C-alpha cells in the first residue's frame, strides 16, 4: 500500500504529524508493506532564501499576527512536539525558502533515502536552527544522510528536480490540498492535518482491508462445497 505525504520542511505540524503517523505505522501489522512517498509542498514559494528575522518576526510582519498570540502558539507547539519525542527550539528557527531542499528530496528518493533526508532536514530546521536554504548546509545534511557529495552539488548548481517539485505542487492543487500535512492512502483516501495516532491506525486498517485482494484461507477449492460456472458441488 502506498502512502503519499505532502508537507513542507518549515511546517511544525508536518513534523508532529509525521511522528504520529510513524507511531501508527509501527503498530500496523502490515507496516513493512507500506511505501511512504514524500511529496513537495511550499507554504510560501515566494519566500526569500533567508528571512532577516525570527520566525515570530516573520509571522507578525508578513501574516499580520499579534506577537503575543504567536509567542503563545509557539509554546503550545513546542509542548505538543515534546509529547511526540521531538525537541523544538522555535527561537532558533531560521525561516527560509525550501525549494532547494525539496529538490534534494527528489534526488534522495532515487537512492531510497528520501525519508532519511526529510527527517534530517526537519531536525535541522526545528531543533538545530540551521538554514535549510544554504547550499553548504544542504550539502552537509545530504552527505550525512548517505548521498554522494558530487551528485548533490550538481543538483544544487542546476535546476534539477525543479519540475518534479512543481509537479507535486500541481498534483496537490488538483487534489484540493491547501494545507499540510496531507496524507493520501492508496491514492484515494485523504487525511488532513497532524491527526492523532489512533486515527492513523484506524485509517491504515480500513484502507488495507478495502484495497487488498482476498486471501483464501482454505486449501484446494475442489475439496470445498462451492457453486461455480459448472454447477454446485454435492
């Protein structure tokens, strides 16, 4: 079963939602048969490479939020992240354009390392306060994940995988996805937001049951009492 997850690196709910989904997947009996694909989504595709201020400054200045409300929200998000085993330092976060990071995620997918790089980027952003638009930083993180330095540099010095990022964004628009995280199970079941682990477990069970072929629990059907196109066995 395939699970596609649209998310952005600078989205705190995407990281929290990821952990909740992973906990559900760990409890799912068929977890080893679930393929997770990370799809690109940019909350602000026009963001500068580096915003000259804190994430709180950005929310106040570009979104018009009240600073006290923003500070309260960050405290709540940090506490919720901690419940999922995540260490958020919102005061260290450096808002940035995430296009190049998403391009590297498509490179990582070719090498079976997409999930690992996504995790490294999210930790770098929310825990370590690293600038995920900086090419040297991206190179370091990608190499830590297992990607080849030369190949990473070639991607960063070109427009490679930009079309793939845009294709993900376009697909999200076609599906009516306007916020992230958004989970698509088996290509037809959608879950919006960082839902509770229990909901993810229920959804995995239901979708698996509805999409998998029936399993025959008996032996040779010639030994069973059945009706077929030649009549009924007696």
